[in-house]
C-alpha cells in the first residue's frame, strides 16, 4: 500500500507481505512525522523532524492549532463541525511547514476507551534431545506469546488498539523486560490491552478522509503524553500521569518501566467551565476566561473581595464577583476528577510504591491551587509536568512547551521511538482492519 506523506514523498505501509516503512526524510537520520491530536476542546497538528540516531525530536517545522468544535468527550457528535476544525489546524501546519499533509498518526482518547491486564503462554520448542534444556527465545516466540495474550473475546464493535507488554516470565523466572535470546521451555507474557470503539474510530476516519488525510495509526493519547512528560526513572521507579484535558481526564500508571493501567475519567476542564457559566450566569466563553485568569481550586486561600468584573451578556448589566465564588465551583469538580482518577489507579492492583507520585499535565493542570488539591486527595508527591524542552520550533509564536501540547509532542515521540516496530511487524493497514471489523458486524 502506498500512501502520500508530504509533497512527492511516499509512505510505504505493510500489508500481509513484508514491506519496510519509508517515512519521508530529509536525510538518512531525519524523518518527517505528522501527528494530529484530536481533542474535545482543541485540534493540534504537528509536523516534526525526528532524529533516528539520537532518538529524539530535532525540531517542529509545522504547527496548527484550532478550536475543536464537533466532539464531545472524544466522540464525534457533529461531522461537519469536526471537519471544519481539523481543516483549519491542518492548513495552518501546512502553511508553516511548506509540506502538504496527506498522512498522519492520530491520537485519540475518550470514555469509549477501555483496558484490562491479561497474559498468554507458549512453549519454546527445543532441538535438544534432553527435554530439560530449553531453547533460545526468538522474535517469533515473543510475537507468538503476545498474540496469545491478546487472544481474548471482546464485543464485535470493539478492537484491540494496543498490546503493551508489562513483563515476561521464562520458566519460573519473573520480572523479565526482554526475553530475546534467553533460554527456556515456557514463555509467558503479561500485557496491558487497550480496546476502542470501532464506530468511534470510523467517525474520525470519515472526518479525516474528507480533509484528505489517511490515518496511518490511532494512538492512545495518555500513552503519548507519558512519552512527552515522564522520564525513564519516573517510568521505572513508579509514577502516575494525570492528563486533564477539555472533555476527559486520562490516567496512566507506570512501574518497572511498563504500563500498569490506563483509564479515562469522563470529566475535564470543559465541565468546570460549564459549571462556572451556570453559577455566575454568564457565557461559556467568559466562563473560560474567568477560570483561566482568576480560577483556583484552593478554596481556603481564595480571595473573598468582590473585585472580578463579569461582563453582562444578552443585555444584562456587568457585575462583580469574588475569587471565592469561582473556587466554590472549581474545588469540588477538581476533587471529583482526582477521586475518580484514584479509582482508575487502584485498578492496577499494584502493591509497590509510586516513588515519584503524581505528575499533572494537560491544559487543566495549569489551574491555580491544583497541586494542593491533588495532594489532599492522593497524599503523595505531586508536580506539574511539561513537555521536555530539548528541540527547536520554527516560525511560531505559540509556546509549544505549554502542558496543553504535551499530548501532541508525545505523539511525535511515540511514533519516532517505535519506527523499528512498524518496520518489523507485518499486518494490514488500519483502514483495512477497521473495514474487516465492520464487515464482521454485518
């Protein structure tokens, strides 16, 4: 299958026959990667150069950012509006980068995402006459045991989006990160499986197809955010990333260098904005402005003076409110988000310690007082996480290192770090997978 990836460039994706991926490149080491962050409140398109030798982003050469109008909690509710929002962001990124975008990796989230931990076991065939001696584990053995771990019964309207290895067990030896080359007779893979709604994905595919963009692969957004914000020590020694977006809050837990659990809380920053609009009796637009400028989740330290001006809407007069009124709305919602996040974290059934505690990111993490509120709920170390500032960005006045862009940057990093996996694995295109699933439904 040949997909256009930029002007006069070709992206070669594998079908049932092996073909090597050849993402558009300026040099042998620099690859051009395009990603789209499909969010409830914003659409972000990034075109980036990725250095395969240093395994890092070299620079962002194109950035498009538009208001997302047409999605609700990660689900398309208005195709026409979604197409318009995506088109605006794509055109901005194309103009800045000078590259015509026709293929992209797309990040998605929402409460249609679900996950579970599972395991699979396979025997390692030995060529030795002595059956007590195992054989060396190959890539084929690892692929086979991962396939067995993913061989579960799921509803016909869902598909497995990610198979994330947690650990391997060779014979009775646990805690193995990579079994390749080890000797044994029995190989077990413990994995974290992420599933998504096929219909929800198909709606996004429909919108992007209308914009002229082929979806190479869907990627779970909290997985991407973690690539952007967490370092290797945080993933290995234990940490929890909470990404507070507009429509939902994503939760992902790490320990021993692997994903323990992923979850989605169906509440985000837009819910808080709506609460403020109802409480203050103002427009959504002004409620968002009040939240960003004066909002705090620290009720105890909020200002009680009526010194915040609220403009009148629909012929009403302007009036004054205090920061405390905003805090009375914000604090309960933020606590609710964290309490529901805590329930998701507990699903990991992890008995160890999260050494680095909670890392907050996403646009919602910028809210004043949120670190204290998080500590009150979790009683563990809390910090705000931002994308690592180790690359350049061309011709943009936007602060790309703002937490609200953590997912988009993480998408580029996730794709770049897994380019070899895309080359090695042989499977059909995402579109073919979706079509096959839909065919089975009927």
